[in-house]
């Protein structure tokens, strides 16, 4: 019976011994899990901040490239409709030689406000005419087209004249073409017309002092027949502008990535510089705090020796400016520190002020302080 009781007691004591260990283990697990949750939370916050910074830098790089492209790249193509008119309507007959030529005034401003052409950029100006293959146009032969750009003040910037004519087609070719394309002609899907392209300027450069705002067009053929006319302006790009215009996607990708790289490098360098300055500031503050703590410890407990290293020949480093010590001051001196055996250390000789000095604190000067606080060196015996 006693053996069974002892066994039960041993088991109870074993259970009691294991209980605190289990509780300690559970506490450690909970603390570890809480630390892990805190660490995961901070990592998630850091990842969100990094992703936001990357997106912000990407959008800034994209905005910079778009601004550069908009300011650096001029208008590549510009199309303006040309509406011809006759200045004289009182012609005696359709074939009268004194009738005026067809003329047109074309505006070279985008949306009526912004200039199309950029200073220093060469442009090709072309007039495209859609003319019917009528007997009247075939009998015209060669005709002359003249363009006269002008500024806002009405100053003529330049004049260019080019000749043009319909392409020759024999009567047999016209008959065969009519027979072959007759279904399309009958259905209205096609017309018997030709497109005549006249290059008026091959490399036109706008004047910065007299910017071009419009142009006058004139066709030296009073009986010409025209379906439709358009004025085309094409920019001749070279160098970087040629690459930006011919390869827009590759140029955009390289430009955005370049801006992204430079902005990221600036941010990283600024972050490193900020951390370095912060560490230096904290290191200086810590060193100053340690020095202040050492000084406070030195003055708070003068009887305790401080291991400051061996300071040679500092015997009576602060002179006694009041002359010889009086007997009264020697009598008031208390608790003279005693040197340790075998040590050579700096000690602080502290002298108490006299009763007269305590009664008149306003008389105390720097001389009195130096007289009653001295530093000496204990020499090893």
C-alpha cells in the first residue's frame, strides 16, 4: 500500500514538474508566433511601400518620356483640304483667256491656333489633285501650280511653282479599261479619274521671325476640272527624331526604362546618404552622451577610482591661484582619497568650502572653484 502511494506521489510530483515546463514552452511558442506575425506585418508593409514607390517612379518616368516626346517631336503629317475658287465670275466664254485662274487660301494652323511647322525642321509640301479623265482635262496638257506661303502679318515667305499634267492614256487603253471596269463604273464603286501629285516644296523650313500661318495656291489653267484637292505636309526627320518616328515602341520602351533607371538610382543614393547621415548623427550623439555620463560619474563619486589610463606628470594640473592654503581651509578638508596598492590612477582631491564661502555664495568666483577642486596623480609605491 505504501509503495503504491509512493508511486502516486512520484507521478504527481512528475506531473507538477512537467507542468511549468509545458507552460513555459507554450509561452515561448506564443511569443515566437507573435514575433513572427509582427515580422510578417512589417515585411508586408515594406513590400507595399516598395511596390507603391516602383509604380510612382514608373509613372513619373512615363510622364517624363511623354513630355519629352511631345515637346521634341514636331507634327509629322498634316493634311489640309483645298477649295479652289475663281476671283472673276464674269467671263464672256469658258475659253476666254482673260478669266482668272483657280485660287485657294489654305490655313496652316492646327485647330486654327497652333502652328503646324516647327522652326528649323525641313518639310515636304505636296498638292494632290483628283481630276476626271474628261476631254477638257486631256486637252489642257501641262499646267502650272503655284504656292505662296505667308506670315501672320501678310509677308510673303517664299514662292514655288511646279508643272503637272494628266498621265497619257491612248484611246485603245481607255476603251479596254472602260470595258473591263464597266461593272464597277456602273455600280459606282469606281470612277474614271486620275490622281495627280505635285511636289511644291521638297525641303521647306519655317522662319522663326516670320512663322507661316497660311498659303495661297493658284493653278494656271482656267478651264481645269478638279474633283478634290488636298495639301499634304510631311516632315523629314533625321537623327533621334527619325528613330522616334520610325521605331515608336522600341524608342518608348528604351526611354521609359532609362528614366526609370535614373530615377531609381537617385532614390537609392538619396536613401543611402540619409541613412549614413543618420548613423553618423546617432554615433556622435552616443559618443557625446557617453562622455557626459563619464564626466557625471567622475564628479558624482569622487572617492571611487576611475581607470582613465596612465596620465604622466599631471601632479597638481590646476594651480592654486589663491596662494598658500590657510590653516582653516586645511582643517575643513575631509575624506581625502587614498591610493590603491599597486595602482597609478588619477584621483580627484575635493575640498569643502569654508563656512564664510557658504554664507556668501555670490562672492565665489572661478578662482575659488579652482582652489577647492584639484586633480592629482597617485604614484605607485
